[in-house]
């Protein structure tokens, strides 16, 4: 009986649970050991056998990626080429699939009326320039004539003043009559008035020439602008790409008559 009770009490003491405090201490110690082991592995020098080393040269190259898919490629920028006037296709210089730059001539168009308009504008501009130059020469000639007349009047005035001064001394001696002296004074006065009038006319003539020159320059600018417009219209008969890229479409044929605004071709950027 006594032996049975001792066995039961011994078994009951062995099944006693572990206290939480001891469990926590054990976990802390285990964690510290793991950390110390990891630090030792981190700071310890690493070694590698010589036969395990591989030496190679680092190079740089394009990384090509090919993607297959369905659809149609489209340029980022496209330019539609059209004409601004009636014309005929005289020559085709480039065909679809050709790389072009912005100055590449693709088509040459011809318009006889535009060539005639350009010739008329060129002749009118040349005629207007000649008229403007002739007007400048005439203005200078008229000014020189007025200045010459004014110079002659001033010379006559000096002579009349000298005569009147001399007669003023001779009249006291009775050599010159008072009537002749008064006539000399009148001549001086008339010449002074004529000189004043001539100076005013010279100023007015210069101002009038200036106004005429402004009008002439305005007319010349209008004729020059008309010539530039006609020249640009003539130059537009040379159809250029306008951008760097590739000619994608050509919608006209050799000898075809075109109306203004016809879509001639399409150029796409790279």
C-alpha cells in the first residue's frame, strides 16, 4: 500500500508544468545565441577557391526585343501634301517606300497661267522701281533748279544793295537823283521779297517731294508683295516632303490634271 502511494506521488511530481518565466528566459538565451552566430558569420572573411573564379569582360550592346502582333504601324507624325492651284503633274521624282528629307522634291507640277502671272508681276515690279528711281532724279533736279534760282536772286540782291549804298553817298553831292536812289531801294526790297518767296517755295518743294516719295515707296511695296506672292505660288509647284521620314503614299499619276486641294501624297516621320 505504501509503495503504491510513493509511485503515484512520484508520477505526479514529474508532470508539473514549466513556469512561463523559465520559458521566456530560455527563448531569450536562444535568440541571443542566434544573433551572435549570425554576426560571427557576417564579419568573418569569405574565401573562395581559385578554381571557382570566372573572369570575363563586360561589354555593352543594344538589347533587341522582337514583338509579334497584329495591327498596322503608323508614323508619329504624318504630313499630307496638297496643291494650292490648278496644275498638271509634270514629273514624279520619288515613289512610296523611299526615305526623304524635308527638302526632297517629290513632284513637279506645271501651271502655264501661274508662270505668266509671275512674269507680269516681275515686269510690274521692275517698272515701278524704274519709275521710283526716275522720280528721285526729277526731284533732285527740281531742287537744284530752285537752289540755283535762289542763288541768283541772292547775287542780284547783293548787287542792288551795293548800288543803293553807293547812291546814298552820291545823292548828297547831286550826282545821283533822288528818284534813281528810290528806284534802287525799291529794287533791293523787291529782291528781298523774291528771295523770301523762293525760300518758302524751296521748303514746300522738298516737303512735296518727301510726300511723293512715301507714296511711291508704298506702291513699290505693294508691287513687291504681289511679286512675292506670285513667286511663292510658282515655287509651290515643286512639291517637297516638308519633314524627314519616308514617302508612304503617292496618289497621283504622271500627266494627271489636278484641282486645288488635291491630296497628292503622304509623308510619315521615322
